[in-house]
């Protein structure tokens, strides 16, 4: 029944979201403990758990010899102390759940995403115990013992925790841990409904929010029959081996059978009292929801018929069919839909960015709505698919922000989820909700943020609280430690220091270029003239400062530009006689693109180099025409003789 209820919840969520993704803690007892270990520790899907459960029951309930033979059956039961063999149960638990430690195993990165605890009882029946895949501080007021051995090698394996929590007296022998010699029996003797264990464990795990209610506490039962509750209780008790014809009390065998039976007699009345435990739990907690669904939900189906005995494995299919049929009833469908919508809403949370006090004593809060699922994950995409199915021509999901004093429908800040937001969430797994600004009347005002969805009732919208709400946001912001500006100042100082060092390096680089140009000017004239076609120097590296070209460089680029950056010309000095006698050198050209405030990144460098070479070639050709064979410059002059009408050319 537990697994079929969880599968139905997953179907309402769309079928692509695992139920484990929504819960931080799972607690189970007996077969519920086995399911908790399979879902939380092994991270099995609910569908796979159902497939394995039938095989598990068929092998676990292996009857002893002389089954059905009166007298011999009772003798075998007295001899072994249990109705079924323990070895097949342990073998199937080892095969399915594995030999890894319950606490401290790091064999997989995906292991132990969810905290899991299972209940057990000491063999003498005096102590309630808890096994868990997590650690927590011990509390002196614990009503149960949190088992955490000092020697890490003595930690229970996963299958051992399952064997301890399901070692129901009369059905199976107590499980004895070989490394410590400690024996355990079924946890149902104290906590058949482990709701109080779950509530206490979550307070010890998260003490900062121990006084707040959880986003959801979901309790799943194994069925009930409200038509004849008293008769049903008596029938189920009579189905157990405990009766007057079996003289258990005077037996004093080794292995603690007498102590086990005495514990069973003392605690057996609590086995069928799970609903009474839930009723007391609801009476102890503050379940005021102010128009919102309760965060404490109990799903225990009333099959309205006689329930089979605990070990009736031959009625497995029949019972499963009854549960599926009951899950299709309208009242159960509405309850399951409300659970699914509450889980979806609780997956969102609000991240407060800042609060600004206003003149009238109110506060302006700014923040963002985020999701617990990782961005881009399949879970977030599946969440988008659920929201997409909620959309109709007349309704779109929306977030509603209200303070509790004004918690009236139609008032408050509303943030609608647009089709574009949901499409981005479904396609890419990206939640993009703009920041939200809303006003709070005073510092102590309690605020609620809810997601409006179409819940269990058809054509009726319902508000479901986001994770952590209601909250006093202004008070939380005032209690938050104030971050000093030291980091930002040091970061700014570091940035300015980097900029100064960058400019200094650029200045030093420019000075080196100028020194190289001066050295090249003082070299011999023969070496310069021997360069018929000098090679192009490397292109200057991009920088934030304009590149400083040499005095002999061509100051126009290959692509003609109207404006360009020139280096400031050095002060003109009168040339010396040696410099006047120095012959003219062949100009050196560079292929470059100008460093501007807006660089032309779309200029192909190859075109610039090609145009620069073309200009260089034309200048060299023009220079060669102006020289004679002996290297001296020469020129031509056109002379027109008078009266002849002819033109002669004179060279000089």
C-alpha cells in the first residue's frame, strides 16, 4: 500500500519526478523501513521497488518444516522461536540492498542524497532504537537510542538495518549483529507509526528551524477498515501465533526467547494503534494553516473491507488490486493531488536580497524566487512540464505575496508565470523569474508567499505555501551578519593597482620601441641600403593605448581612414652636419590596424597586409626611377625649343 500510494503521487507529478527528490528525511518501521532504505539509500524508483517487493515477500516468508501438520508445526515453532526461517530473509536482503555500510559509505557520488532512519527495538524490549545513514548530536532527552558505534568498522550494513527493523517477533528471530553481539527486534513494538521519530529527528538535524513546522510531513499507512474497527483489530490479533493454545510464557530457552515474548506481550497493543498515534501527534502540534493546506498529511487508505493478515503473501495480488481500485476514488484523488501540489510549491523558496526602510515605518523587500532543483536538470524540466499542464485559457500559475494581517484573497503582490517562463523551464530547465519588490507594513509582520495551482477540486484554485513560509523577512534580515566592505575595497584596490601596473608596462614598452628606433637610425648607411625589400615586423599587440609608431613609419593605414591616432611628435632639433650628409633610407612599412576607442574588429588582417605591401612596392618603384645607375639622384626636364614645336628631354 505504501508503494502504490507513492506511485500515484508520482503519476500526478507527471511521472518524471521521483518522490525522493522532494524529501530531505525518510523514516520507516518494519517493511516501511525496508521501503525507506530502498528509496532513500539505494535511490530506487518506486516502480522498481514494487517489482522487487513481491519477489522479496515470496522468498522472505519461507515457512519451516512440518507446516500444516498439527503438533509438529507447534513443536518446530517452539524449537526455533519463529514461524519463518531467518536465513532466506537475510539472503534476499543481502542480495537486494547490498553489503555497504549504512553510514560512512562513499562508493557513489549519488549515494545518500536523502537522509534515512529506521526504527528497531532492543531484544529485551526496553529500548527503542534508531539506525540512520547520517550523524547528529546526541540528546539527553531522547526517548530512543541513536545507534552510532565508536568503532567505524562496527557500523551496520544496509541489509542489517533492514533485518533489524523487520525482525517481527513470532514471525522472525531477533537479528543479532555479529560484530557487536547486540540483538534487535521489530521497531513496531515502540514506533509502529514513526511520525514522532521523524518529527524529533528533523528537529535535531536542523535545530535552527526546529520551532517551525516542516514544509511537509507525509505519513503513509498500511491500510485500515473503519466499518468494524474493533472486530478488525481482534481478527488481526487472532491471526498471530499468540493464543492460549501456545504455551509461550513458561518457555526458558537460550537466545532470549522468553524475553522476546514478554516484550511482545507488553507492546503488542501498540502494533495496530498507528491511527491513534497520528491523532495524538496532530493534537500536540499547532496545525493552524489559515486557509492553506496542512503541512502534516496522513495517507492511510480505508479499504472498507477486511484486511489480510500481515504474512498473507498468497493474497499479494488481491490486496494490490484493492489498493489500486481505492486510489481511483474521488476523495483519494483529491487528497493525492493536494499532496503533489504541496510538494511542487515546497520545491520553490524565496531568497531575500535586501530590505529598505521607508518613512512610514514600513519596509521594501527585494528578492528572488528560486528552486531546490539544479538548473538544467531533468527534475527542473519535469517541474516545468507539471506547471505547463496546469495552464488553461483561463488560468496561469502565479505566486502571491501577502502579509498575514492582510491575508485576504485578491490582495497582495502577484507574479504570474508567463508562457515564456514555463517554456524556458520545460525546454532548458532554466528558472528566470524577475526580482520581486513588495512592501511589508512593519518589522515584525509575517509574510506568506504561495503558489496558486489547480489542486484537488476541479476548476478551483488553491494556494500552496513555498518552502519556509510564513516568515518574518525583516527580522531575518536584521539578524543576518552584516558583510563588511573590506572585501569590496580590497578588490577595488587590487583592480586599480592592476590598471596602474598595466599602464606602466605599456609606457615602458613604448620607450623600448623608441630606443630601438634610435639605434636603427645610427646604424651604417650601407646596411640600410642593402635591404631591397625589408620584411614586415610583427603586428603590434592590442592594448588600451594607441600604438606609437616610429618616426619613419607610414602614418596611414592600408584602409584609408579619416582619423587616426598619432603619437605626440618629439621636440624638433636642428640637424647636425652628419645627419645632413646621411643619405635617405628606404622607408619601413608596417601592417597594422589602428587601436581606437572603437576598434574595427571586422577588418581582415590579410587585406591590411596586402594593401601595405602594395603601397610599399609602389613607393620603392617610384624611388628607383628617381635614381641613376651610379646610385646618384637624377631627374628629367622637358625643354621646348622655340619655333620648332618639338620637345626634347634633358637629363641632369
